[in-house]
């Protein structure tokens, strides 16, 4: 409330308290919080460390599939059971909550219940809460090792998540439910299915004229460019048509996003949406492990995958594998203005789109953006084969949004407190999981009366925890959520009054999407710009870890070769080391290098993609084997490296705009589309 000031007058020193702010509130202002939400928030903060871990198994619980190793196969006569296994045999995961050695224990058994061993402790810790909440998994033997010269046999497995089961249901019953729902939808006419999908996705709301026009075009097989402002429902159009393509035409869709980070955020919520329809969604980017890539392409060609989310670089390099089987009938290019910039040498993968489309059999294309000037729109149409009748424009302006410009102004934490005590629904975006927790804790400490109305949300939360936070925020039990970009696509709340960009987002797309979550009900809402110049330097450092410099990669490669040599001297074909161990060894050998555990993780993925090494297992159990005489490879043959580099380039182009543009210029970018000067079918 006060700023203390020391003043001197006629030799006398006095302390005065200058009023900064007076916030009046009554008991009614605090509102009521349900007991369930109180328990939810207390539980979240009690488990905060679990949600902010950045280890090699952090995302396994959310991953659609992964490869790992069964441990403990040498005990209790299990070698005899392993000897009877064959590649592709189906296995089971069985929770053992009463296990005296590990309450998170997950046993691996044969189909008839004979125990083979266990998941590694760190993997089990990630999966156990999911299994306890109803998640079920398909497990398959991928490789049987050892068994010669008295070596113990080993078992490598592939684990794929099935649909979420309700309490007491088996995975089989869930699959049956998905099959029945899919069969029901497939029996509908195109009009009936479209209306059913609209109801499932947006409830009682009607389609906007531009949405309806776009869907009509796509149904007729007309490729379409749709220009609409952020928050007007661009994504709904291609979600509906992708479902129609899968359920009525029995063909697959490919969604192309400009950045890998966007793919990850979108995939989480899209998998939930389409799972309800009996559809299967997969992700293919430079971060996707090589075995998972191969398995996904096989499933796509075999008709077992309905939607693939990817990047332009991954699609351009692997277009032949996407085309295998001839199943791609619909291609979506989100944030399509990136296509229009490719002519200037930016994002050259987009220039490959005519070749890619031809290789895929010329599927129907849906390009969407909020930013398409006349030259950009022309280039989009040229590269994606969109004719004049396929350009649809929604010029509507979201004039209920206002900008509060506090960039590079001190005291942003105090402003967060002020917003909290006013009690309006507020969404605060930060750029790391750790910050979601630390800021939420600060607010709970500063304004204890509102403690149970504050929660955090990030990609480390389990699916169940995310849903619980979303529901409580929607219901108004929570009024303040501190989130990363994980709170995005699929979380549609109409009555968010304040969106606070506490940190500088990583790219223009994030900036627009985050800002666009304010005031979707049409009532007055505010976007608060609280970031500063220092945030840009932090973001640059974070992004560098996903495309390390050539010198960092050389240092890392030399250290891995040294570790391989030491292992070979000891009679081992491979060596075990965590990312943190390897990073520490690199810094010890070369103190000036800028290598941390994230750099190591990225570097090993790049080397694996280029054929320089092979890995198995996770965490402390991961083993690395360096190829003795690898063939020469260019860094740009690694999709992982290219995607990371493109993210850096995107940030460099957008950074100055976000820091230096006037608030009017920023508001114009987020509340109205940039449309072509001529041409197109205008629908308000």
C-alpha cells in the first residue's frame, strides 16, 4: 500500500509513507472455493517438484509411445521365461502399489500373468500415477538381447498409450467404445456428421459465416486459404474437416505447424479431441525417436493413423514416407503467412510444397492465418495451389480488447498482486515450468486470502491434473492461473478478463495465441505486456540449447568418443551416463563451453539422427554406443537441428517487433486480421 520515503527538513530526518495503492475488499469479494478445488490446489503445490523436473523421462507419461528396457529379468528364474519370448510378443503392465521396495512399481508380465521384470524406477514413477488414474498401455517386445557366451538375456519393449479408461474399465472395453463411437459417426451423412462435430467441439454455438464457407469449400474438394483474426475459430474448420476425411473418406490428414514447440502444444489437446471420435493422432518432428518414426509411418500407410502433426522441414524431407500407401487426403498449413515469406529465403522448406503436394497425390489443402497481405496471400496461393474462389476472408475486429503496456517497467510482481485482489479471471503466461510454480507461490504468500484461487499449469502436469485445473478455472473456483504455452489449443474459456504476458513469448504465433485468449465472450478484456528486454536474452539462451553451436556439438562429440573409448577399454560395447554427467564432463574438459544437460539431450538426438550413435533406455539406465567409423554427414541432414535453428530465426525476426512496436501496433496485430487488398470472398 505504501512506499517509504526518508525526508530531511531543516536538519530533521523523518520517515513518511507515501500511498501507492489502496485496495478495498469485503468477504463477498473473496468468493467461495469448493472443497475439491482446495484439495486440488494443495495437492498441486505439494507435488510441485514432480511437475517441474526436466529429466530424460519427464514427458514419458504424456508421450503417445516410447521404447524402454525391462529390468530385473535376471532374478527368480525369469531368464527361462525370457528365453521363450519372440519379437512382437504382446506383454502387460501391472501396477504393484503395495510393493515394499517401490510404491510406484510397475511389473512387466506375459499375457498369462508370468512376471518378466519391471519398468525402470524412473519410468515407473512417471507412469504409475497415470495407470492409477485409468491409463492403459499396449506393450510389445521389440528386441531380445544377450543369451550367448553365458550372457544374461535382456528384453527391450515398445510401450504405446491406449485410450483413457474409466475406473474399473479395461483397455479392451475402451477400445470397444472407441470402435463403436467411430462406427456410429461413420454411418452419418456428411451434413449430419458436420453438425454432430460442431456440437461436440463448440456446443450450441453456430458456425460463423467464414467457417461455414470454408467447410463448404473443403467438402467440395476446393483448397482454401482462410484469413481470420486470432480467436475467431480458424482451427475449428480443419478439425471438423479432418474428422470428416477420416470418418467418411477413410483417409488421413497432415497438420503442418511452423515450429516444433507449436506441434507439441497442439498435439496434447488434439489427441483428446479426436480420441473421443475413435480417431488416432500422432506427432512426427525432429524430436521423435527414430523407431517411433518408422512405426508411425507404417501405421499411417496401414490405415491405423488418422492425423499426423508435423513441421514443414520434417514433411519436406520425409514426403515420400508420408505418401506411402496413398492415404493423405487433407493437408493443413497453420500460420500460413510463413509460406508467403519463404520467397525471401525464410523457411525454405515451404518452397518444397508444390513437390510435396504432387508426391502426396494433390490432397485438398487448408491454409489458415491472421496475417496475409496481398503479396503474402498470392505466394500462399501459388505454393499451395489455392485458386481465387478458395480465398475466404473474415475481416471482423475484436474491438473488446485493450493493451496495458508495462514493458520494461519495474514492479511487475506488484501489478500481478493488484490484478489478483480484484478477483477477475486472469491468465498469466511465463516461459518455464519453474516460473509457473514460483510465481503462483509468491501470489499465495502475498495475498493469502486468495491462496486457493491460484494455481499453476504446465506441460509437466498429468492429463488428469490439467483437466482438473481447466475445469476449476472454467467454473470460477480458480480465478488466477500461471501457465506456460501448454495452456493453449483446446482450452477455450470465454470469460478471461486479463491475459498477462509476464515473459516475452518465444515467437509471434505464441504471442498472438496467448493474447487472443482474452475476452472471447466479447466483453471488455485486457492484454498486459509485462515483459522486458532481459527476457529476450533468456529466450535466446533457451532456444540455443535446441540447436547448439557447431563448436558445442564438436566438444560434446569428442567427450562421447572419449567415454566410448573408456568403455571399450573395459570390455563394454556401450556406456551409461546421464545428460547431467556428460554436461559436467564437457565443462570440466572445456570450461569455456556453453553446454548443459538440455544441450546434451539435443546433441545426442542430433548425433543419433545422423547415425553417429545409438541409445537404449532412459535416465541413469540409458546406454550410448558411438559408431566407430561414421560416414560424413552435414548438420542440415538432421531435422532436429534444422527445427531448432528455425525457432531461433523466428524469434530473431519477431523479438524487435514485440519489444519496440507501439501498443496500438500490437493491438492491431492481435485484434484484427491483415487481409489481402483485393480478391477473396468476404464473410463477416
